[in-house]
């Protein structure tokens, strides 16, 4: 494969880490085995570290009762690993890396039960009905490089922090206790690239809430050292509930997180509440939020003052990641992005009684 192959570039670090991790795992478990008179451990997937080092893996399939089916695929035309089960949304390189390295470094400790009726006790009954998590790694031709059903974990007293994992290979009832250096993740959220809005609290100058129902408002501060934001306008006869109340709105985009993602095409954001957050550097990020049933969904768009080249670069990077996607927000985050003005004010004083 040519040196310019993007897979080689993307997985070069992974290959090195995999080999180092595997050697470290072998050394540690060998030391443990000699001190406890256990037989020398072997790789749970012999030869898989070689496949990782030679960037042969192109498809990771995960299936579980709670997380459903997840397919993570390497697509050079898309720039790397994507979630095929989520419209080719970019996958987390750290999660892909950690999973492949973890499988390569996995070592057998000892055999456990092979009785089918006992597998459920260690979480190894197969999904979708069972509690186990199936993970299968294949190459570009569909050949299986590694496949296991992962079950419950247990403490093995490993000095490096590795965990004992009950596992078996599909098609076999023989279960094993293995040494695992990485957790098998089965939630779609764990596999998504989450770095969408890299803005921290110190950068934020202003946030403007453009409400669909109720009055719009802004929170603002003059300089980064100002601890609190000022709310405007404050309705006549009303008071702010607390000096720190506007901070919750201003910091809504900090650590922007989401639980799921899908293509925004076909979703109606014409009646969205918009929170426009502006930084001291000239970056502006608009999060448009709607509620569908009980779920909050949001889109993200960025812009920048043309005379601020660094802000323009940041805006372009955000748009390259977020354009065309809708993000499912946790309830607390959705409420934060749609905070009504009333929530920042003290309750209205009761009306004075008139007459006798």
C-alpha cells in the first residue's frame, strides 16, 4: 500500500501503540503468571496485533441489547473512520484506536464455563436478546480478523489497572477470563466524534437568545476577567434571580455534547430557538434548537468577522464538522439552549389586594 494511503497516515500511530501495548501486556501477565504458577498467557486473538500494525482493519461491528447495532467503517473518501449506522458521521478516532489496541492486547488468563446454561451468569448470552456485547473486526474483503462476545468484568488485581473480562468467541460455548486493557463500548454515543465546538468559557463575550416564544434577550460581559454576565433587557419592575444566572446561558456551548446524531435534511428548523454565542476573538456560533416530542435536536453553524483570520479558521473548522448534521441533546442541555427569560428573573411579586 502506498505511503500516501490515508489509512496508513491515520493508523500509523495506532500501529505503534498496538505493538507496544501488546508487548507490555505480555510482559505484565507473564510476570504475574510466573509468580502465581499459572501457565504462560497467550493472545486471545493470535496474529491480530499484526493486522492492526498493517492497518488491515476496515470495519468494526458492535451489537448489544442496549445499544443496538453499530457499524464503524474506514472510508478513505470520507477522510477516515465513520459511523455507517449514523449516515457516515465521523467516528471517534480515540475510540477506534482504543478498541483495536485493546483487542490486540487482550490475553487469556484461564478457561471458565463451557455450559450454555451458565453463560448468562457471566453476561455471555448472545445479543440481541442476551446481555453480551458482540464485536467483530473485518478487513476490506470481509474476512474476520477478530470476533468475541464480551460479558461481565471482574477485578483481577492488575497493577496496571487492566480488568478481568469474561469473553467467548462466537460459535463456541467455551468462556474465558481474559485480561482487558480497554473497555468494550456498546453505546452509539461512545463511538461518535464529539469535538464540534472547541470554545471555552474564557473566550465568551456575549450570548444572544432569539426565542420563538417569549421575549429574546442577551447576556454580555466586557472582558474575560469579568466573573459574571449582565442580562439585558430586564423587564420593568423585575429583578434578576441571581448574579450568576446569566452564566448558565453564556456557557451553554462549552463542552458541547450530544447523545445521538442524524442527517438534518428533512427536519424542520424554521421554528427553532437560536442561541448565538460570540467570542472576544470574533467567532460567532449559532445553535438552533427544536423539540420533537420529548427530544431536543440542534444544528450548529459558525461565522466570523472577515478581519479576524483566526476566527475565520475556527468557523470554517466548525462548519466542516457540523454542516448537515442534527444533534440530539440531553434534556438538561436542550433546556439550557432554550432558557426562557423568565427563568433568569425573580418570581413576580403577588398583586396587591384591593378593596375590603
